[in-house]
């Protein structure tokens, strides 16, 4: 059951979200509109995760905040659960294919778990709107960084400054796109 937290700011003109918690049961009321919106948000998060190799939290959290009346702490927890479940399939496939470098993955995972615990400790002491604002700022900074990086690569491709190469000339000489087919 989800505990309802009072909204900090109420907007009188805002329409009720399509996905709402039933006050008597504390459970989500499933409607066709709610199912469509959540499925679309999930597909978008999954598509971006597959395309860009990023977690879907930057799509899931704003989508759930806009489409539901679930408290922010529950939205964040739901986002983490979704990301964990989706990531598990990718991890299992990579392990089966032998593509996991455990010497890097294990210390990185330990650091990530410590970061999660620290972040939850801090988030538990902040008002939900402060957490939401911090998430928005971090998402904006990441987006700006991606745009700047993409712009740099486009500029470099037009004969401007050259980007750092991501392949080794010692291991094969040429970029994979320029290797001849045999």
C-alpha cells in the first residue's frame, strides 16, 4: 500500500493524472489510459536505454511524476526497481557471452551500492520537492553535456577540431568502418 504525502504546491488548473491511487485500497487504479501512458513511458525508457546505454530513470521518474499521483519517494523506488529488473536481463546476457570484466564490475558495483545508500540517507532528510529539483538539475546538466559532446563530434566531422579517437592503431590500424571486407 502506498502512503499518500501531501503535495507541496497545488495547481488548481491541473487535470488529475490518468494513473491514480485508490484512497480506500492504496493501490493503483488501472485504466486503459493509465496502461497506455505507462507502457509508452516504459518503451521510451527501454528504447533510450538500448540506444544510448543509459539507465531509464531520467525518463521513468518524470513520466511517473506527471502521469500518477504516487508520492515522489515511491516514484524513485519504482524507477529503481524497473531499472534493476530491466538491467538484469542485460547483465545475464553479457555474463553468458563472457563480456563482463569482473575486476572492474565488482568494485564499481560496490561503489554504486555505497552511493545508493548515501543518496537514500540524504534524500530521506530532504523535502520531496528538493529531491525533485535536484533530479531536474542533474538531468539538465547531463543533457547539456550530451548536446555539447554531440555538437563537438558534429563540428569535428565538418573538418573542425578532431575528436579523440576511440580505437587503437596498434591493434588493427584503422577504424572498423574503414576496414576492407574480405
